[in-house]
C-alpha cells in the first residue's frame, strides 16, 4: 500500500534528501517550504507534491493539514540557523528577536505541524523530527531549541504510542553540502569538525535520509521516544 509522507522544509538539504528517499520507495510525498517558486521547482525535480507553507504560521499549517485525510509519516525538517536581523532596538531587543526566531523555526514549526495532523496519523505511522548535535554542545539559542525539540518529541511519543505511532528525533552532526552555514564554513572549521568524528568523514544528507527511512520501516516500530545520534561518533552516548 502506498504511504503518504509529509516533509516540511523539503526543498533543500536534509529535508530534500528525505523526500527523495521516500519518493524512491513510491510513497506519495508532499514537501513544504516558504517560497512558492522554490517549492514548485523542487517538487517538479523530485516528482512529488509541493505546498507553499510557513510552518510557523498556524493558519498556513491548518490549511496544509486540511489536504490530508490520512498521513503515514511526518518529517519535521523545517528549521535552521536564523540570521540576526539588524534593528534600531536595544541589545536586549536583539537577544529576544534571535531567541524568538530560533524557537519559531526549530521548535514551534514542528509542534504546530504535528498538532495539525495528529488526528490523521495512521496506526503504524511515525513522526520524525530533525535535531542537531548543537543540543549537546552549548549551541546558544539554536542548540537550546533543538534540545527542547527532543524533549517535546519524547512527550509526543508517550501520547502517540498507545495509537501505534512512534516519535523520534534524528540528531544530526556536521552534514556537508547543505546551506546551513550560509557560506560561512571555512576549510579550517570543516577539518576540525571532521576530526571530531570517529570515522573521519563529514555526514551526508543521505546518512540522515536513510536513518529516517529506517525509523519509518517495520524495523523501527519499537524505537520511539529517542534521539538517534547520527554524527560519526563526534558525540557519543552510553
């Protein structure tokens, strides 16, 4: 039976790779992004459905959810590292704006989307949210909101578990070839991040996509409430 998969932030980077992986399995995949032109182009290239939606806007999220009668897989890949916006306010105003932007993009986007489709998730389905090694590394506002994402996902797992639905976070380490660093990645920083790993290579978007695909497979049915660290050993757990 064909599965229905929704990937927020699916126009580039990790989200796009996850959408491509599920599309290769002949799932009916929907991707979202904030820019209509970008969404349309990515959807055409991937052979999936595209919906322009700002996952931090409750009205737009509700309209997105209304498209589905049932949903098998939700992947919360929307998010990123917000840029500090110049302004005329005080230094505290700037701090508040930065934290609010991180909360909106990296936590509330997932919370709103999951809440909007919660009653449409099928038994045997799953919610997968993309976290970050920054949650373990004192990553400022970004790391704090990714840590909160993991705590929320664990709570969601408890609520959805009795309905046969799993909820997990994939905590990604350094992933090369994305626009996360907005062109600010230096060769020195790249080498340092690779050196932290045990296998001495950067992660790829395909590493995360394959992990997401596994969590949505029969083999992942008893994995829930977890933060799955995919970082080549740069951060280890016991």
